[in-house]
């Protein structure tokens, strides 16, 4: 067993922990690919999503449609031209009529359309906020997957080195064949984990591409390391969310639109002013005509106007309830995001201050013990696996924390930006 130590220690030097136990984890061993995919920063991904995401493009078209409805609502009713080519000489073959809605119909219709356009604008902002949040979370997902892949490849490299050392010692007759089999099993396990990690990177890259409006197979990689950024929520965050969340603003604009719709329904009882010109020929073959200015007065209501008013009033009451529901939903989302953020922050801090340092210390102790003949190579393998697991769990916890930061910003309606300066990079060995 003792003769196996030098070769094993040579293998372990690739992953030796040189720093004192701390909250930091060792940097991944870079394995440059022959053709690495283009690396995009988070800001570049956000910009591409704003331009290429199909959900955003659809929301922009809905806003254009709302603008068209507003233009139509503000316009005068189109003039009507009646042509009567067959009739007596006293008939007017051409009749031109222009209606003027002077008692509130056009005003309420235009105000309703203005509010509906505001609803479309706020809904566009809501879609934009949701898309940017999804892109930010997908970017973190890809960072996490790349970090897991780097750790898996590091573990596989060490396992292969240990197996080669065991094979050489077995060939020399210094160790039993069980050592070779045990290390070969370890190689198979960690290489399988490495393959799984590579597949996960591809899946998460495809998800990011989909949000950017690109082909799923387009090569892409994050230009930034996975970072742990502290975020101290402002005390007035909940109150601010109720004023700046586009869903609440859209519900408020919808309330205004429904209120104007009630007035528009009531205005159907109002008379309209009309101007009319009639052109024809008299019996002598000369031209005759008539120009008139009058009123069109609704007769009696068989129930259509009452029904429209009742429907508009019910829609208004519904919108009030929807506004309250939107406000309650925003408050709940902010509160839930705050709780998740606090929980994930505590988990990250525990890994940084306790779990990873303990795994690093165990690794160093095992190395020293093996060198002195107090421990065997199985303990070294287990210690290395524990360290890899701890570092992977730390990266997973940091990624979850960053996703919670994204969710809190979305819930509060805050703008999205890259990680703040001074954020800690989740690497191995230093931050």
C-alpha cells in the first residue's frame, strides 16, 4: 500500500487544495474546445431577446392594433352616399349624408380606445418584463450547467489519473487487482456524470436560444462566470411594486376603459346632428336639390340600449375585482420572492462558511494521512468525491439564489441589468 502513495499523490496534485479552509472553491480546469461557441454577456442576451423574442413581437403588434382602434374611434362617422338611378323625375338620384356625434358618443368612444391602448402598452411592458426575467434565469441556468460540467470533467480527470496509477502498481505486483477494479468503477461513474453534464449544457443553451428567438441548436455560451450577488431589498419594495408592476397598471387602465364604456353605452340614447345634400332633376330637365341640417333622435328602446348599459356596468364591476386581484397577486409574489431569497442566501452562506471548507479540510487531512500511511486510497477517493459534491452543491445554491434575485426583480417590476459590481464569482479556490 505504501508504494502506491507517490503515484497517487502525483495524481492528487491536480486537485490539491492550497488555500486555507474558507468559503471559496477551487477553479475549474479549463478544457478549451477546438471551436468554442460564441460567448454572450447577459446584457447582450437581453438585447437580443428584445429584438427577436416572438412573444414580444406579438405584444408589439397588439399595441399597434390598439393604436389603429384609437384612430378609428377618434374619427368622424364616414359620410354616406346614396345613389338612386331609377325613379321619377322628382326623385333625388344622389343623397349625401354626414352625421356629427355632438353629444358625447365620439368623446366616450375615443376615451375608451385611449384607455385600451394604455392597457396594450402596459401589457407589452408586462411581456417584456417576463421575457427579460426568463432570459436572465435561463442565463443563470446555463452558467450553472457549465460550472457543473467543469466540476464533472475535473473529477473525471482525477479518477483517470488514480486508475492509471493503480494499474501501474498492479502491474508491478504492489497492489491487489481490487484496487484497479475500484478505480475503474470510479472512472465509469464520474465519466457518466460528465456526459450527463454536457447534455444538460446543450439543453439549457437551447432553452436560452428559444427565448432569444433563435434556432435551438445555435451555439451559445455565457461570457460571465456564475456570480453570487448580495441583494438587500428596499423596505418600500412591496409598495413600489404596486405602483410599477405593469399588470397593475394595465388593470387600472382597463378600469378607466370600462368606465368610459358605461358612458358610451348610455350615450346611445343621445340624438346626433346630420347634414344632408340631395341632388336631382325636375320635370323640365333642370337640376334641383336640397340641403338640410337636422337631428336623428332615437325613438324608443326595445331593450338593446338597456342591455348594453347593464353589460358595461357588469364589466366595470368585474374590472374592479380584477384590479384588486392583480394587486393581491403582486403582493403575494413579492412576499414569496423575498422569503425564497432569504432562504437561498442562508443556504449559500452555509455552504461557503461550513460545508465547502469542511470538505476542503477533509481532503487535505486525507492527503496527509495517506502520505503517512494512516489512510488508504479509498478514503482519498471518498474525500475527493465529497469535495466535488460540495462544490457542485455550492454552485447549485448560488444559481438558485440568483434565480431568486431575478424573480424578486420581476415581482417588483424592477428593470433588469447585469450582476452588480463586486459580485463574487463562484469558482474554485478564489472568488
